[in-house]
């Protein structure tokens, strides 16, 4: 759905370039602002399209390593639906500087603030799942805990940019770049790493090296914060994005050096990650069917699973069928 506006804009652009159209040609009565609307109607919801699978990973990993059922499952689902719905009406907060009407500015400011409500609900759900649990800080859980903090910060800086005067000042600055990467890297990539470590035993039949996994986490975590925490500050000081150099003496030099040093840590973390996956594939400990004492059906098969998955289609009576099968006496895992 969110790709459709971009597809329409690309067709219109092709007509402009090759068939003499004037949709976006301002010298022939077209409007470049319409192009911006089409792009951002796609561009902002697309971020939520990317992050919702990360939410799914967190909702799978956090309960398993907290030894608790996920808190408030129905409201968690409702919040996901709410994010998807509201995300379709926030695109023009990227366009506060183009000269929209005050009514349009007010609408998009309010809708941008509103999308923080279901997002906050999901964060509280994950925290409540961890609260009182027997948390095991294995590598997948470390990445998910970092995701919670970083996605919270990303949401707060997003709410800041819903305020029109504040956004006007920071539009096209490094502050926006830092905010965006807090979502793309701090949320999505961290959950992707969690997913790799969580399902690696099932996919390969061997356990990854936990020490290397934690080394990867700490290197990448430190590098992430060196890069993107300090990227906010030159943005506040007026450093624009989409430049390859700048004059000295503006107060950005040391900050940008720290940002670059952070990338070295991140690259080192990725190298450790790759080495861990390769080494563990050949030398890792045999994983067995269910190394995490998990609850979903993929952990009932062999590791790696057979091509047909299940010889007989299993009967599912709850959202956590494997746990119910293994622990029928545990009331904390029962659902009404």
C-alpha cells in the first residue's frame, strides 16, 4: 500500500522526462512540492513497514529470555494496528519548511505526536514482560534490551520534530540523520542481530559462540552510540546533511571525529559477528532441538529442520503450544 504513491510518482516523472509531461516541471506550471508529497506519503510509512518485523522479533525474544508470557498481548496487537493506521497520516512533518498552511502544519504536528501513543504502549508491554521475570542476558536478549532503549530515544526525538518551530530549525540537519538512524540501526538492525543469534541454532544445528556474540554486542553498541549520539549535536549546531566537507572553525570538527571513530567500533563488531557465524557453523556445539527452552513450534523439529517441517500437521490450541506441551502444570503460561 505504501509503495503505491511512489510508483505513481515514478510514472509521472517518467511522463515528464520522456513524454513531455509537466507534473513536476515548475517552469511549465507543475509543482515540485507535489513530488515531495508523493515521496513522503511513501517514505515515512515505509519506516514503520521496516520496523514492524523488528517489533515481531522483540516480541518473540524478550518473553523467552524473561521466562514470562508477553504482557498485554491484545493491546500489543492493537498498538501495532494503530501504528500502521496513524503512520499513513504523518508524512508532511517532513515538509514544514516548504510553506504549507497553518492548518496543515497543525494537523501533521498532532498526527506525528499521536503516533507516539501506540509506540509507547508497545514499549511498556515489553518492559512489563521483563518486570519480575527471570531474565537471561544471552546475546539475543542483549540486542533486544538495547533496542528498547534506543527505540525510545528515537521516538522522543521524533516527537521533538513534530513541533513545527523546532523542526523548522533542524530540517535537513544532522539531527534528522541521527534520529533516522536511531530507528534504522538502533531499532531495526539491533533486532535483526537478535534474530540471527536467536534462530541460528535452529537454522544450522549448532550454537554460536556466546563470548563472541557478547563481544559483537558491546563493540556495536559502543560504536552505535559514539556515532549517532554525537551526530545529534552538530545537527543542533546547524550542520546540514548531504555535504561532503565543511569549513573548519564551526565547532563541528571534534564531534565529527567522534562520529567517525564510532564507525570503526561498529565495523569491528560486524567482523566479529561474521567470524562467529562462520566459526560456529563448523565448530559450534550441537544445538539440539530446543536450546532456549522456547515455546513455538519451530523448536519441536530437528535442527536444522527437515524440508517438510512436520510429518503431521500439529494441532495448535494456544499462542505458545510448545510451552503448554512441556509445562502443563505452569499456570503463569496459561491464557484465558
